[in-house]
C-alpha cells in the first residue's frame, strides 16, 4: 500500500466547482526501509568522505523525497552513528574470518592484518567508526567488536590484563592506519616497523609482564643519595 504525499496531489476545478484530482504516488515509504538507506550511504562513502555526504543526494539516489530519510533517521548524527555501527559490524566479520581456527598468536597477527586491510579499503567508513558519536545512539556492533577483540587478546594476556592489552593493541593498529594514510612511511620510516611494534606487543602480553617489570629497576640507596645531593647543589647555586 502506498502512502500519498499531499504535496503531490494536483486538483483542477471543473465548471460545477467539483475538483478533479490527479494523485502521483511516490515510493515513500513502501519501497524503502532503514537498511536500504544505510546500504546506500555505505556505498556513497566508498567514493567520498562523510562531510561530502548529502542527505538530499542520498534520497535522490533512492528516488525518495528528501524528507523520507528522516522517517528512519531522526537527523544526520543518527545516520552517522548508524554508519559507525555498520562499520563495526563489517570489521568484526573480517576479524572473525581472519581468526577462524587459528592458535592465539597467529590469531592476533591475522586479526591485525585484517584490521589494517579493512581500514585501507574502507577509509571513509572506518573514519566514521572512529569518530565521536552521541551515547544515545545504538552502538550494539561497536560493543560486539570490542568484546570479540578482548576475548581473543585474553587467550594470550589472561583475563586480568585483557582489557588494557586490547586498548594497547587497538591504539597501535589505529596509529599504524593513520600513519599509512598520511603517507609518512619511507626510507627513514619503514613500514616494517609495524611488524616490529606488533612483535613488541606480543612479547609484552605473552610473558605476563615479567620482562617489563624487570626493566623498571628501582634505584639503589647510593644512587638515590647522589640524585638528592645533585638537586641540593643545584638549588644552592641557583641553577
């Protein structure tokens, strides 16, 4: 059943003052739904950034009236939050596929590669996912992505450090994506450093922090006294 938009009803009065109306039925909202609009927006982002996304053009690509978008998304921020949620869903699928059937260390390496690959191939969609969104919008898939990541990291780091280790891994991967997008890699800044960084992360989490703690050497009493004497001398001399 089609909904009639009264703006598209044109009436022609006759000699007997009886109106004859021609009704134009638009494909709103019977031929669209929330997912159709969201899928069209994802395709739009394949060619341009979120700042270039025009709701009017998006509606036109679906043969909809501009106001039809607002039946499913209250405002632009709601659409952007939905895009971020969709990006998280797609990224989690990519990570799950990469991790399927792998032992823990291989899982993290393959997930890391899949993460960077997804971010490179879906640059604008990834940027939306990593942007700030109002907390009232649905973030089901973003939370699911985080939960899956923590579960995989926990296989190496243990439950006690899984969350903080996941934050460190995510920060490293996002930084790698940002650096590559900025095209800063070269002879002096080799991309092979990413592998070095991932190796360092794996070493830190797989040994339960023992080497890290070993590096935090507490100063001996003699060393501490020397530092105090040096500070006192500096204060006296006014330097």
